[in-house]
């Protein structure tokens, strides 16, 4: 099964911005977007493994629950990171 995620993303810094999407420093927005993408991959991606320390191997697990995911980030013109 494939899952399509669409994320609305907006960033337009201004001098009097009160929302995260309008603040001068983009670092918090970068961290939030990065964390969101990572979490989607961690939750729904195919990279679930168990570590066999004795054999020094990472063995795949939960393969029946893994999904192919596509992530689309929707932006507005130049108002993005």
C-alpha cells in the first residue's frame, strides 16, 4: 500500500511577525519541518529493524506493516524555507 502525505508549508519573515511562519529566525521552522518529515518516515517507512548485538546485525522486522510513502510539501511562490 502507498500512502500520500501532503504538508502545507509557509514561511515569510517580517519585522512584526507574531506567528512562527513570520518570525525572522527560520531555525524553529526548519526544525519543525525536519522533525515532521523524520517522524513520517519513522512511523510508516520500511526501516524498522531489531539489532542482534551478538551477530552485529540489524534485522528487518514488521515488514507486513511497512508502507511505501510519498510526501509532498505544498508551498506558495517564494514563501518557504
